C-alpha cells in the first residue's frame, strides 16, 4: 500500500467517524426513539461490560476454558456477583471483587494458574 493510500484511508475513516458521532447533534432533536428501543438501550452498557469481562473470567493463561476452582478470576467474579446481589452497589462490588482476587493471588493458592 502506497503512502498516499494510507493517508486517504486515514482521512476517510476520520470523516466517517466525525459524521457518525455528530449525526445525533445535527438531527437528534428531529428524530424520536421509540420507548421500547430506549428501554433496550438502558442495558447496552451492562452488555458491553459483560462482553469484555466475561471471557476473561473463564479463560486461563493459554486461552483454554478454565472452569475449575483453580481459577482465581472465576472465583473472584462469583464472589463479586454474590456481593452485588446482596448490596446492589456497583462501586463496592468492584472493590470487593478486586480485593477477593488480590487475596486469592497473594495467598499463593493459585501459583501456577495465572
């Protein structure tokens, strides 16, 4: 690929990004989103977070699925889920999950897993 082609691709991608991100400012007040779609969009951040974190909880260091008690990430994730169901506070859940994960890692129980 020639240098000018790379710059054209960068320019086109920049314009496409600017157009898609500014479209809601330009026509946002003229378009109404149906209530059902608005209700579904409320769950988009949660789904994105689950899509990012979920695979990391179940995959071992080599990329294999590790659904055993020897997986400290999975144990910490289950503990954090239980804590969230009990307290319903996201910030406390994150702190608790990281604390459990750190304690499992520091205790040297799982030396060869991660």
